[in-house]
C-alpha cells in the first residue's frame, strides 16, 4: 500500500473512528485492532481494543510500515459485538490533548494520565524503554524507566526523532504498572 | 543532547549512551570528558568496572542517554574500588577533534580513527601514531594488527567521525609494537 493511499484512508477512518485491523509487518500475520484517533505525516495514533473487546491502550504506528488495513471481517464483527457489551469509558483519551504531532500527543496523554509507556527505537521491533514520561520538548523525551518486574531502572533521555513506536496503557504496561504499585506498598 | 551531555559532565555522572541504530540494546558506559559544538569525548568503562579507553563521537549519533539504572549502579560500585582515571584531553579552540589529535601526537599514544558512522564500526579503522596534525589535516603512521608498520594515512579533520584510544585494542597493539621494537633492537 502506498503512503498516499494510507494517508487518505487514515483521514477518513480517523473522522468516523471506525474500528479496523492494521497490519504493519508484511511478513507477520499479527495486527492491531482499534480506531485511528489522530495522525500526522509520519505516524497514526490507534486506540486499541483487545481480542476480548476491552480497551487495550494506545499505540503509535509509523505510516511507512502499514501494509494493510481491514475495515470489514468476521473478527471485527465479533470485536464490535463484544465492545458493545462492555463499552467502558476509555482510561486514556486523546480528545483533551491538542498537540501538533502524534508522538507529542501520546506523550502528553501519558503524562496527563500518569500512564506507563513502552517505546521502540529505530525500528528495533522491541520495547527499548518502559516507564513514565517525565517531560518532553521538541527534541528530547525524559522517561523514568522501570524493568519488567516493576522496579525503578534509572532515567532515559531519548531523541524523539528516533522513536518508531509507542504503546501506552496496553496490557504489557498495565502488568508492569501493577508490579510497580505492589512494590510501592 | 548537547545540554544533557554538558550537565552529565558537570555532575561527573556515570551514564550509558546508545549510539547504534542497528543495535538499540547495545551501549557504552562511562563519563563525559569534553563536549564541543559537534563532538563529545567519552571515557569508557568496561563491564568489569575498569577503564576502557576514550572514544570521540558526533553528538548527533546519540539515540538515548541513561543514568542511575540498575546496571549503571552496579558498574559504579565496581568502579569505586579501583584507582585511576584515564588520560584527559585539553580542550582546544579549534574543537575537540583537533585538540585530541594534537594531544595524542604529543603523548605518542596509539590511536584508531574512523571516517564512517558508528553503525559501520569495525576494526578496519586506521590505527597508528599521529605524526602530524594541523587544523585541516592529520598524518598517521599506520600499524597492522600484527604490530608492523603499514604505511601512512592522511585524514581531513572534517571527515573524521570517531577517534578511540587506550581501549583494550590500542593498549594490546601498542604493547605488541613495543615488544617487536625491543626484539629488533636486540637483533641489531
């Protein structure tokens, strides 16, 4: 799928907040399910839904990597039905945050909601940083890092232009957050 | 990043620096020694808490800087039971690259010079002694990995992307060169 096609599709889908499946790796059948809530020239922000129809946080994806978007499928019909049964209010909302770019939007949401983020750098395909966003400007993002057992693991200063994916409030971050809270008690 | 590096230099804070986009989990540990407009000099510490030489890299290569992590705290404890510190560079008005090369020439310290960015880093860097340096160029008496003279290389300073000295590679090679020189002297 070419960049322009994705961008025009994104514009339409972000207006009607339709739930879709997004594939960002042509060699992998896995996908992200949710609605596109914001976009810029480089990234889209997706409000994710888990396979059981529950809110599953936010993710920033690179438009360049998107190879397929599915709007209608039996999986999506199932998710829509499950979501209708359990239509809880999203813990994270992008509506109140007015930022120029998608990366800045999700970082602001994370600060506002005191939510944990997982950041992937340079298309690594891994979570390079996990923790709470402390602050950010147009170049650098400062993160208080936590490891997988929920223990504090120092401060990271990250070059924003090297960020290629961010998730916020998804199941992985929730698990670390729970471990962190337990450790605090 | 320049501001953060300067802050770390002032605080003498042990940090981890991530510079390779092809290996986002790999990083170098140590202390910021000097920062100029484009480059920073970093005194590296090995995973056993020992001095591991100095590297000079472009600031724009930095992806992430880390402080006070569990790993860094561990290294800091290992460092606290060693004495030393590495050979420091005097800053020059002509920038970090010139200042460092001039210092390395005067002290006759074996140096590795790279003209490619860090993701292409391999041991095909030019290693040798700096025999002449001015604000535009430097001349290096090259040495092979076998400790033998291997011709002369000329560099334009503005093409240099990386300088390393006193790492285990240069220290070992310099020892080998000394041994070979002694053997030669005995033969004559």
